[in-house]
C-alpha cells in the first residue's frame, strides 16, 4: 500500500487514514472468527500437559548451549532488522531507486516471513531444526553476501548490530550491512545446538542424533 501511495503521490494523511480503516476492518473481521476458550478446553490442556522434569543445576555445557541459542536468536533478528530498517534506505540512497521501488525491499521481507511461517514448521518436522537453521543461515550469508560482493573489499571493521547506523555514517550503508551475512554464517556454525534432546526417566538429558 505504501509503495502504491508513493507511486500515485497520495498524501501521507490520506494514506494513513485508508490504511487505518482497512486494518481495523480486517482485525474486527478476524476477531469474529477467533475460537473461544471454554472451561472444558482448559481442563483438557491441563490433563494433557507434559510431566514435570526434575530441576537440575545448569552446568557449563548447558550455559554454553543457552548462550548459543541466544546468539542464533539475535542473528535471526538481525535479518528482520535489515529488511525493516535498512532495505528501503539502501535501495534509495545507495542504489538510487525511486520511492515506489525502494519500498519493495520491505515488501520482500514480509513476503519471505509469510512463506517461512507457512512452511517453517513443516520443514522443521521433516528435516529437523538443525538442517533448517543451517539452510537459513546459508541463504542469509550467500544472498546478502552476493548482494554486497562489489563492496566487500572496502570493509575495514565490524561493529555490533546497534552500531550499524554509526558505521553507515562513518563509511557507507553498503559497508555497514556486512554484519548481516556474517550473522547468517554464525547461525550455520551454531545450528547444532538445536538438535532435539530426550529426557530419560531419571531426568538425564540425551541428544538425538
């Protein structure tokens, strides 16, 4: 809608008013079809709950695995931040695209997220979380790496994700965006931590190969 409004030179107040009306109507329509939660459903959920696993003191290995999972989550969030915060600026400022075309970067992000939400669970069930995470990390690293290939040699330093804006000011946006394909590579390296773990009757955890 924003890309179309830019192409048609629709004033921002008019565009926001139309968007607000459309999204409000969509939310109200969807709300009518929400499933009510009854007392019987609550009891069924409680009855079918998984058995409580005895609490154990986390060791160094557990802390390391949790840290790796946190890093994977941060790296995955970086990709969303790229599309939502930087794609439009990159297309318009660095590549000279007009406003209506620059908005397609964000559109591509939302489209990819929709596909991922529709197929992600099926792929995870069929191929496993490790394989899916590694494939996603490879796509991130290769896709964004190829997009920035012409400017990789200009990269002299890296900052943490919150410093992307500062890095872009000091160099340029093309150089600053190199943190994202690196995030994809990190996901590939740490994807092994997503391997399912079985809990035995004595509370001991075992990895499924």
